[in-house]
C-alpha cells in the first residue's frame, strides 16, 4: 500500500497496519497532512492544525494501545491544551486552551493523537456550518452544498478522507445530521455517558460529545475510549461502560424495531423516504421485526427545543464579556458600553438571535409561560420514548428529512434551517442515544440509476438512517447499525474529490 492510500483507511484497518509495524504513526500523520493540504482549499473543513505538536505525540505513542497512533480531528468547541478553541466565533478568535477536556485526556490515554480543530457553526448554533465566523465548509459530495451542522467540519473531513475519525457535539442533531448529509457514521451518546468537562457549553442539559467515523466499528472504538464517569462533570453518570465492539457481528433475529408514524410525514424528500423504506426491508431480511409505534408529542419538539436551548445558551454565553479573555471592544466609554459593544461585535447574527430569544424566555413574566411549560412538554416527549421502548428494542427513522441543501438556500429563513433537525432533536430532549448510518443516495439530476446494495452515480447525495436507543443502550444501537451497514455497501462509497 502506498502512503497516499493511507488516509482512505478505516481506524480498524489502520490499527492493524500500525500494530504489525507496516507503517509508523509518523508516516500516517504525514500522509494525512498531504491529503489535507490537497483538499482543504476545496472543502475548508479545518480551522487550525498543529502537525508539529501532533508529530511529537505520534513519535512516542504506543501503537498497542486501543487507538495507538490514530489521528483524530476535534470540533473546535472542545478544549485541547495549547490549541485554539474558537467555537467558530470572533469573540474567541485568539483564545488558546490551557487544558485538555476529559474526552481529550481519555483519547490521549488510549493512544489517539488529536491533531486539528474542525470548523463549525458558531457556538454550535446551526445546521449547515454556514454560521462560522471564519469560513464556510463545503460538502465533499457536492461543493455547492452544505455539509450539515453544527459539526460540519468533522463530518466533511471524515467523508473526504481528510480525517480517520473526528469528534463532534450533538445538542439537537449536530452529529447525526451532518453525518447523514456527508455519508458517514455519527453517534450521539446518551446524556451523561460521555463527559462534558472541557466542552464549551451551548445548552448544558442537551449537549453531548460523540464520534464521526467511516464505519460503525470505528465509532464503537472511539466510544470505548471516551465513555465513562467523570467526577469533574456533575451530570456524568457513574455507570459501567460495556465494550461497544462486543456485539458487532451479531444478527438481528428477534429484534423489534419501532417506526414512528409521526416521522414518516409530508415534507420528507421522496428519495429519502424511498431509501429508508428500502433500509427497513433490509433490516427485516436480517431478522428484525418492524413495529409501528407512536411518539405523539413529536410535533412540539422543535418549539420545546428552541425554548430550552436558547434559554440555556443565554445563560451560558453570558460569560463571554471581554474582561478575562476573548475579543474586547476598543476604547469603551464605560463598563456598560464595553459589555454591549464586545458582544455586538464579537457574536454573529445567529448567536445573537438565540441569546435574545433565550433571554426573553427567561425574563420576568414569561418564565412560567414559556420555560416552565417547555420543561413539562419535554417530560411528555421523554415519556413517549419510555412507552415506545416498552414495545421495541430500538427506533428507526430518517436522520434528516432532506439530503444536503444548497449553500445559502436556508440562511435567510431560520425556521427552515431549524426544521433540518426535526427527527433528531427529540432524542436530545429525551436524553437517549442515537446513531446515523449511510443508507442510500438521492439523485440530484433525476436520471441516474441506483442499486439498493450501494452502487451509485457521482450525481447523488448521501442519505442517513437513524437508529435511536433507550438511555445507556449504545451497545444495542451499535449492533443494529453494524448489522445493517455490513449487509450493504453504502459505507464504502466516498466522494471523488
């Protein structure tokens, strides 16, 4: 195998080469560097890369560790010591982290090499990665389209073989939706399964860190390294962590999978619906039983999410005042002017919109009418899932109602952008786990044939199948997603960039 072919490998395949000493971690990093240098002007997936620091780590890493020698791209909202952590925002443009987030500590302990920070919607607020204050990331399948968001940089890098795997964050679908639009695997762990210490908070009761990878097995390997209790995170759950690779390869006989009638609605792109229908038949052929279920409060999900997420964002982002760190307005007249101008100049339009909405929701006279009532409806949504999981082992649905849309297509219509997460944000509200796995392609020129086992034309865009599991049942959704993945060829397709 030539060095130029290395970036196309999965993490599992790369591990085999590293452990057999057929390639060194430094050679892997150099090959990845060359790939990124070629692609980055086209895709703009990265905000910063420190190959010098990564090379020092790679030179001394133990390849026999679980992720020994594997470079991992990190969404630029997770703190990596000595690296920028801008959150895609002007207000943190010159900030460098003085410490590692817990997930970074755990990845390093497993032998992984964090090497670059990926682009994102500012403070993770968006579904297209167009809200970054630095650059717009492009979907490697079609450079005129978005990669999804807010973890679009990590998803695009993995899809283009400019990363072996990456970390993202999922507050309302920000791992799963870009995974779907870029044709990769994305996992949202259960709330509390992975530490949030060192993650810059957007909405503290919703945020979770998770992997974006080329295969389900690769995601399971990263989750094995990251998951577990962290005393530095008060919301971290002190529960045993299974080996997520243990059930990979098991069949689906006797498995009951729920299909929510509320998810198969008008407004879904016909090709998305068709691909998911075919995927359901494939799951049945693997031994699973498809069962109709109801999640009756689904229609309230978007409204509840944007009441609660904006309220929490309003509180969390109050810390960015230009006093201790970050952007600072020049020559303020007084303290009030300093605060006002710093935030006006430092935050982008979408972030300011959500701060204003959240402040309104929490304001005197509206707190009970909006925030408290939204929390009550959130509990109803959680109970919908509890009742559904009494009947089924997992729930399946489209990840996104549409394939990747055009750059600029939804930027002037915030509601249309928010609706991109209609099938994902209820999982965050309920605190359950979810995974998106490639399940087909949508034709964009209307005349290309498609084979149900994975052959595709270059004129097609990826579609994702979502599998939702009960809280802390990641092992099961990995088993289901892996069984489906290995019975098709969708995960083997890569964009020609």
